[in-house]
């Protein structure tokens, strides 16, 4: 901020003196060139060696990135602003003073709370904008000397907010003693700089307090910042700008558009302001227990998003819903596969014949029936027939290894398997009775079969992958499927066939 504040103050002083026809006072100031020479001399000093040792030890183990492992250099960014009312900011200032920390450390504490909680971690690596001015003379030098200093807050979630802020203050006191070493050199000491990762942090925090007034012949002045649309240093930069002790405070969130979407950043802003308020209201609450969401967001998530209650017929099974549609639109196309198709009437009649045959084999409510079929009209006929017979289907993918299929059949104890003749060699040894779906069943009725099955009975058992052990059969009832289908129909605007 030196190039802005020092330059603006000198320019205003000269302008006002000329307007009033007074001599312009020219002070000999510490030159920018001298400041650069001082930095070059520092790099050859004993202090630089000590700083190198400090940072090498500090980052002997690298922190895990908070946002992503990507390299965000030269990627476009956007900026949005959170305006903190001066009355609330004064409360933060008083809170900081009472707890012997700075207001910037209070804000850093809120950032820590948010990211350790939402990212489920116990630390926050962060980059800090520092002035890089090391003497009273250099503080008045005009020129851009801002730099980054890395910090790694590793305090867990057990501390309360006051303890957290004090821990941040202690950590920063140590870090700032070694801040003069360039960030590029610190990154190299940590072993970074490759294509996979160049930086120790992907979040940057900046704080500027412009505690001066400028006017040009009585016209007040305030700084205005132009965003170039690029953020090469971080996925997220949080910049606090306090311009005047009576003005509201701006907190800018400059975010990489690959790392964040605008709605997410807006949520972060709302939560961040809420956390600051919670810290003042409940300073002795541990970080792990601090509330992160404003009441409106909590209500939306806990109440509005869960307000999914809907009235639907609870006395119908899946196949009965199909039978109702078949009666309503018998000649409408129900299913198409490649060049073949079936109307609702045709599909219903063929499924009925197969269902009656299954019942003759002893299939009753919740009898598990294996079905091994390729995608085809026959597969749909088989699934519907099993439900119409009162049974529950167990899908057997013909591409599965025989060992997996053998386990599923043994576990389900299915007495019958529906399959296609061409797939018989895919099945393992078993004791079930084989029924070929394509077999002609002209002697069986085309009418809807009668069963004792209810919506609470099983409709299917689908086996998990078994990636964490043996596959397990996941069961679902007719009622559960019906509820899901009605939700999908409403959510995706699926219109029924008329």
C-alpha cells in the first residue's frame, strides 16, 4: 500500500500548497533504489542464513493444499465484496483489544474456523501480504514492496475462539521475525516449484488500514481498486480494507473461477460474517462446536430441503401401476429395443403368461428369482413377470465372473432363474430351475395374475460390488420404488403416456 498512501499524501500536499500559492515542501526521502540495495545486501547476510534455516525446518513437511492440488497460475478470477458495517467492525475491534490481539488476527481466526471445519482438517496454510519495509525511513518510500509470507496454523479444533486468536498472534510473532526472505526462496527450500505445485498455500490474506485523510482543496479522496481479472497467486484471496475509522469496512473475496463458483463464494461470505458474529457472542466455544451457518441457511438445509412429504397411493405395487397404464393406453408403445417394440397390451399379456408359469412353479410373495438377461425386450418381460407373480428379482449380470454369480445365487437361495438360451453357459453350477424367457407359453393365461403381494413386500435384491468385502444384497420394497419413481417424475418433469 506504500505506493498508494505515500504517493497520494505527497501529491495532495503538493496540490494544496500550489492552490494556496504556498511553496511546495520537498523532503528528501529514502529512495526505492536504496531499499532494493538493502534487500540485496540482506540476502548475503547472516540473518538471511538464519531465516533459511527457520523456513527449511518449518516446512520440512509440506501442508496439504486447502482448495486443490492444482496450479492456479495465470487463471482468470472474479471479485466480490462483503461490506462489514462499522458498528459491527467496532465490536470486533473492541473484542480484539480486550483479548490482546489485533483485529486482523480475529479475522484470520474466522478464516481458520471456516476452513478447518468445512474441509475436515486441523490446520490452515495461508499466505500473508506483508509490507516488506524494515525501517522508519523505508515506510515512507514510494514504491511497490509488498510480498508474501507463508504461515501454517496447526491448532486443531479444541481451542476456543479466544485461545485460537492468541495462538495465531503467537505464531505470527515468530513468523514475522523471518518474513524478509523472498517467498520464491522459501518455496525452493520446501522443495516446490515444479509443475504439480509451486506454492505452499492456496489461500491469501491481506489487511490494509488506511489511517489517514486526504483531500484535494477540500475534496475528500478514497482509494479505488481496479480488478484485472487474474489472480496468479492463490485460489482465494481475502483482502480486508479499512479506509477510515467511521466508514464501513470492505472485505474483498477474489477467487479463481476454476476453484470456486459464484454461489459457493456467496455462501462463504455469508458464513464468514456469521462466524465473526458467533466469535464475539460465544468466544469461549471450541472451534469444533462453533455454528457456521446463519439461521436462514440452516433452515433451508434442515427444513426446506427436507420438506419432501408428498401424498401418493400406498396400496399399489409396481406391476399394478403398469397394469393400470396398460388398461388406459393398450395400443401405446411401451418398450422399444433396436428394431423391435411392444405395446402396453402386448407387454402386459406376455408378462402375464410368464407370471402364471412362475406361480405354477411355486413362486409366492418375496420368493427371490434370479434373472440373467442382456438388455432386450425379454429382460423387461422377465422383470415384470417376476413382480406380477409376487416374487422379487435378483439381477445377475451375464458379464460377471462365475464366482461372483455363484456367491449371489447361494446367498439369495433363488429357486428359479430366468434367462435367455444364449446365456446358459454364463451361469455357474446351481440348484435352481431354469426358465427361458423366450419360451412360448401359449397355454398360460394372458390375464393379470392374482397374488397376495403388498406394497411392503420386496420388489428386488441388488448385490453391492463387494469392494469392502463380500457382496451384500440391498433390498427394496414396492412402496420404496414407487415413492422414488414419483419423485423422479416430478423432479425431472417426466410426463406420462396418454
